[in-house]
């Protein structure tokens, strides 16, 4: 079919994991043939990756949606991320929003755009059904990559919305993680920053551990430095 859209922009709220996800999704959209433009310029599609750590974060997202719609009423706004998962109906009712994408389906956004399937009928799947994991990364200064190696959290703290917004803890196993890291490093990256929502639980579903992953990373000859953003 092919997409009728030519340009897109995106904006990210929240943590380094969100920035890694947005960068990954943007590269997918570019691979589908769209050109990226600034958030301040007109785009056929505007992707907004939201945070919902605080009520203030929600308000920032709503303000940006309103600003973009008022400035570029023809732009189709696609919203995903934590706020989208937690409050899909609230976002759907905002003017200018073409689609609200669930945590489970956010890495399908490029296909949704390419198939010209943007509408408000994309249902938000139950967070308990989320199983997909994608290693995503964003580049800084072209030689440093912030890499998401883990997502979600298994600890249902009463004050925290993360399990309801991002799902249970999940990652690739060590073997597949190392394959992805090698691919990233082979592109010229010299420093990696390991990120996640709760990376201390990396590999938990495979009876593997972050410590075992770090032992493997130590053997990467072409990597100059690695850091852990937080545990």
C-alpha cells in the first residue's frame, strides 16, 4: 500500500528509556521512507512519547498536543508511552490526536503509519498481556549509545505506576542481548550506557543475571567504556 505521509517529527518526555525507545521508533519510521523534521516545523505525523511519573508530566504532554494542533491543525498526532497506556480515553478526546498506541504495540508504529492505519480504534491492550521486548538505543555524540536492555518492573509499590504503564520485567537473554550490543558497537559506538526500568532484574525470566551479562560485556574488545545508568 505505502504511506501517503512524507514527514514526521517526534518529542519525548521522561526517562532515558523513553529516549531510547523514541530513537528506535524514529529510525523505524525513517526506514519506511519518511523524513524527520523539527518538532517546531510542520510534519504530516507527530509522535509524542509520554511519561506519567507525576501529574505534571501528564499536563506537559497535553500542553504539547494542544500547541501542535493549534499550530499545525493538519498534523496527525500519535501518542504512546506511559501516559497513553494509563489514560488512553483522556488522550483520545484531545483535539488533534489521531491514534493512541499501547505499550504492547508502540514498536509497530512504523508499520501502522506505512499501512495508513492511523485512527482512534487502536485499542489499549491490558498491561498484563505485554510480552514484547525490543532492545532500543539512542546515540549521543555519535559514539555513545544509551541502550535499553530491560523494561518493566515486578514490584507493585503503592506509589508507583510503572508496572501498570510498562508491564512486568522483561529482557532478552544474554546471548541475544550480546548479539544486539555487538551490532551497535560495530556501527562505531565506543561507549554504551546500560539503561532500564529495573535493570537489576535483567534476565530474571531466563534465570540469568545482570552480573553474568557484565562478565560477557567485559570481553568486548571494541568497546572502550560501559556504564550503568541506575540499578
